[in-house]
């Protein structure tokens, strides 16, 4: 049976989840988790929560799912050591560097690949397994068919969201909150700008980036048959009563292997929804019906549900979760009670007071059994009285119920304490190896273009160090690609941000064509793209989508075959300088920064049809800032920042040890592209109609 993984933002939330039927709980600790705005847990509270769950046979998965800076790695590993020794079952990790270090220093804890790693393909899951992950939390955009394929073939556990909030952007690929508000989702402080209103260029207003919440309740039997390991409920920021209500319903569905009743659906809607629910990503029905905003219901409709749930997890309430065997031996010299759980935790309680003979009614076996199975108020229960209760009782004796009850309580209390003791694990001491590699000097510029026409004749005379071109653009102009490569213009494949397993054969065909025309380098935007590029023999560069913020992540990528990596544009200049650099690195130094990538086409949503070739679609926010929407492979979109990043008149970024600066051209005409290139390579002045931004290199993010 799959596990039901419920959220907990406090110890009360842990009780709510466990007492409502969750057999696994995920919690946040410290600053290295993607819900830094939640209350989270102190060390004392976390140790208490882990022991509480261990006692009741409930697994604890701790969210360690943000990217870390080099100077934070030591503190991060101290937190890992604490969680490791406190007995946490698994760490949910986004950062490739942290994953590498955890695997080296805490080898006896499970690693789960966070949904922030954007794993949505078979190759992605296999790459995570190669890095030491035992489970992957799949992107919410995966369809049922994709989930089934990955679960069947990857050789790694899969975890799937079944209820809760949906982001418009693929998790781990959203930079909108950080770029416009300095609150990074990759650092656990997303401000959710996708929930705000926007206006299309034609004046149509609404909430085009706000999706309804996911509800996969009807698909529980289907997902179970697929072999999915864990069903995840989103909501660590919500109150414990919410978790209790939702967990109870899903626990019932999972146990009974059925879909929800009308009443259960209505209950789920009442406790929280955004104009109802959607399962559009699961079914592949990606359309207008997936969108909605928060539904506020009168408290009198919700309060009875919350009150009922609160009674279920009130302090002292205990669901029967742990089966035990109990035996009792009565002799004239005294009484002993032994109890044992399924894992061999055993305890004996005895008194040595004489047992008197009965004057009238001697104690019977049935009377002893009745007292021995009174486990209310504890997490224990006796599953089969005939099999699991053993009695040795001589005839004719009177055994006071109070003595049996006291001995039973003592034995069960001892087992409860034993079950909460964390396992002994071997911790390999961590020593900070910061600054192993000296920073290198700036060498020159690379160029990323959308159209080959943006690579002007003047640029070709003194070409960039590398020219990254979208795979689809290379495929559309094979002769031009062949001619450029023949002239030693260093072209490289710029891989799509997202593609699915169903689309991979077409991706592979285009890659082979590019190879035949002379292209030998490719820039991967996702962990799942590395195996394919390696199989085909490309020199691999890594793009910003890999969210690299520390040297340990560069070590991990180097082991996977990456030769050069673009560092995160969410880092300040000083933080970029701090990154230990075992391989070549690049910085984004010009361009309309990519804020989001959508599976649900916002361009099609405006017009009801594909209009990607009819100009740039835009969204305007409440402050009048206009964001461009670019079409991407597979009818997806990238949302661009309203102003371009511009650093041609600055030199501090050239001192951070990244040998290459990447100029990223998107909507620029060939003439504008040429002007941008001259601004960087010849210090020519560049005029801006609507201004520019320095990005986050000076401001940084929280």
C-alpha cells in the first residue's frame, strides 16, 4: 500500500496528520527549506516530532529543499547531522551540492529529490538515482501516463502530489518572485506573484497565472495500481485542521481503494479551494478550466469541519496505530505482564505482591484479556485477541484489575519510549573544503540567440566564444548550420527548458541532425537532459535551470559529465565570487531574464488558438510593467522580465572568477542584437526606451 504523506508546519500539525491517518509526515527545519515563512521547528521540537512519529510507525521526511550558498554549507551540514542523529527517515533535497555532501557524510539516511529539481522524465529520474536519491518527487505537470512510465521503468521510488496548490510555473524554474521582489522561491520565500491580476495587450484582464488547486482523489486507485510509492498532500503553510480534514479523507480513499463520495468532495472544497479543483495536468486536459482564484467561504460553513478535526488530534487522543502482542503470567508470588511490538521492542512489568485465592469469584482468562487489551490513550492495539494475547493463570485466584492495568501501562509506556529512540548512525565528519580552486580571469562573451538572423555578419567576423541556438532553430535551418560550423563558428545546442518522454524521440532526432551538421556542444537546462546528451556524445554545458549556487553542485555536475555551467542569476556578485569553481562557469550578463516556464500556454489561453508566430504576447501587472510571453517547444511559454539585464558599463562581475559572460537575445531585432553586442565588446553606448535592470547581482535575494 502506498504511503500517505501529509504536511505539518508545527507539532500540532504533526499530531493532526498522524491522528488523521497519515503514515508519513513532511516537515521543515531551519532555514534550508522551501517554506521559510512557516513556523517550522526548533531543534527540541523537531526531535520531539521525530520521536512522536517513530513511536507510532510514521515516517518523517524533512524538507531541505532550497539552494545553498558556499558559505552556508557548513551550517547546512550541521543541520543535516542533527536530523540524521535525531532519526529522521529522509531528507527532501533540491540542491545538487547538498545532495552530494549528504550522501558522503550521512550515508544511512534516504534522499528524496524535491519537486524543485523539476524531474518529469524517465532520464531525469534515472539521473537522480545515479546521484544517490532513493525517491523522486515528480513535477506536478506530469500526466498519468508519464507517472506510470517513470514509476515502472526508473528503478526509483516515485512520489506524486495528490492534493493542494498548483504553481503556473514548473517548480524550481520560477524566478519571478526573486527578480521583481527579491523573494526567491528557490530560497524558500516565494511571494506568489502568479496569484495577482494581469492584463493582456488587448485589454483582457484577469488572473491568467493563477491555477486552481489540484485534487486527484478520484485517481487514488489508478495511482496505486501504477506502483506510486507516496501520495503527497500540499499545505505546510495551512492550519493543522486543514491537514487533518484532507488527510482523513485521503486515508479513507487509500485504505478502501475508491474514489471520493459527493460529501467528501464537498468537504474538500469547503476547507480550501480556488473556484473548485482541477486534475488537468494528470489527464492532459490543459485548458481554461484549470484556472481559478481563492474561494472564501463563510466561517460558519467551515468551523464545524475544523472543530471535528481538532477533536480528533487533540492532545492525549491516540489512534490505534501499532499492533502489539501481550502476555500475562500470574503465580501465587506475583504478576508479570510482557508486551512486544512487531519490530522486537519488548518490555516486562512485574510486581511481587502475593496473589490471593478467591473467596467467591475467581479471576478468569476472559477477565484478564479484557484488562490487557485496554490500550486506549496509547498508540498501541491488539489486532487478534486469540493469537496475540497469552495468559498463564492458575485456577482459583483473584487478580485485581488495578494491578493488571498498572502493569500493562508500565509495559506499554516502556515500549513507547523504546520506539522513539533514534537509530545509531555513522556520521562522517564534514570539513569545509571552500576555495579549493582559484578563480580565473574573464576570457570573453558567449551569445545565446533565438533566431540565426540575430547572429549578424559583423558578429561572425569576430565570433563569440560560443553561440547557443535553440534546437528547433538549428533543425529549421540545417544548411545554414552546416555552413556556419564549416567556418568554425562555434555553435551549440540550446536545449528546450522542458520536454516530455513522449517528445524525446523528436528531440533526439533533432540532436542527431545538429550533430550531422557539425554541432558538438549542447547546453542542458534540466537534470534529465544530461543522460541523453551524454549518450549522443555532446560536450555538455549546463544552463541556469540547474540552479547552481555552490561549488559542491559544480562537483556533482562535473561527475555527471558537465564541462561548463551557468551560475544562478539570483546570486549577488560577492556570492558568485565565493562559489568554488572546479569547472568553467558562465554568468548571464544581458537579456530579458526568464521568470517562468509554463506547461499551460498563456498565449493560447488569450486567443483560443495558437498565435505564436503573430508577434509577442504580453502581460501587464498592476504597476504597469509589461512582461513578454515567448513560445517554447511543445506549446509551452516562457515569461520574460519587463526590462533587460544590462551590465556592459560595469566591471565588477568580471572579477568573480567566471571566465564567460553570456549575452542572451530573445525579442531583439538583428539591428538591436548588433547594438547590444557592440555595447559589450566595444563599449559602445546603448539606449533603452523603457530602462533596464541590474538584476540581482547587486540587490540579491532574501
